[in-house]
């Protein structure tokens, strides 16, 4: 099975309450990095590693996302379109209405029930994260390790300086150190279809709580460790930093 057969479910329906100065006007995945919304950057990242099928799990202000991809913005029906760009293979983009108030696990469950089909695997990610990880290598790693799920583990530097102390004396000051033994959820997942048994369509189902906790307890969640670039756009400061990177000569996710 190749990555072009694997649908990527992108969580695009939340209210983005931590970034209200922008999300009052648009859904978080439509906040721009350069001239394009961040969801476009995420999809391009996947496409460079062979993925061609995308299911956008819509909710809050979903009409703006529909409009961007050339679909009917006022519709609440699921729509599948072919999205083309010069010099690239076309994408199959399904715009799936998963409701205004559904949590992350419910959105995946609702969209997958209609759009996974007979495919044995699915990818899941958020509409606000970027990385330079090799997503094709993560796919190969997922297949080789045979667990139900694989999550991209990232090791970002601390946002704060760290002291090394001797009593009340600072011996060493490290500005934003990287803690090599600490890994966090990087938000790029691969699952076998059997993971859907851990989800339900009740709006209260949160992907990151009971489903992933139970998967870990069952020893069915593996981590693909990535020490390179990773960023999540939660605030204006995050957006400004990503725009600065995009305008430079070295863009890690490009």
C-alpha cells in the first residue's frame, strides 16, 4: 500500500479560542502563512511525500474552507472535489461537515464513517501544525512496527530558560534548552482502521483523552521520534514566527 491510497483526515472544525483575534474572522486553518492558509501548507507537506487524498473535518466557519477549495460555501453536504495546482498531481479533497461542537475524536469518527471506505490505514493531523519530518519514512516505520497507531513524537526546546543551581547560586543558565529525554505529541498520526473501535461519534469524544490513552494502555501506540523542525500555531506570536520563516531562504516544511 502506498501513501497515495491513504486518506489524511485534517481537523479543521474547532473554534480556535486561544487565537481569538484571528479566529473571530476565520477558522484557524485559514490563517495565512505568506499568501496561503496554513492548511494549504500542511496539505502540500503531505503531498510532497505522496499523499493525495484529504478529508477536511469542518465545523466552525467551514464555509470559508469550502470556498477556498472551490466548493459551495453555503452547503452543509459533504463534497469531494479535485484540486489542481500547476506542476503537481491533483488532490482529492473531501469537505466533510462534522458539526460545530464536535470534539477531535468525534470529528474523525464522523468523517471516517463516511469517507474511509475500504482503506486499511488512515492519517490524522491538526489544522495548525508544521514540520520538516519525512512523512513517507513515518509511514514505512508505521507499517514495519505493526501497532494500531503511530504518533510523531517531537522534542521542541523549552519556552523558558533553565537554571542549574548549587543552593542559591546559579551555576549555569541555559536559554530555551532542549530536553532530550522528553517527547510530546507532534500531531501527525497514522492508524490502522481498527483504531475506529476506540472512537465514537458522540460530540464529547476527545481524540487525545480516552481513545489515545486506551490505545497506549493496550500497547498499541508507537512513537516515531523526530528531532527536527516542528511548530504549532496557537498564538499571534506563533503566526508571526512562521511568517518570518516563510519569508526567509530556508523554509523547513517546504
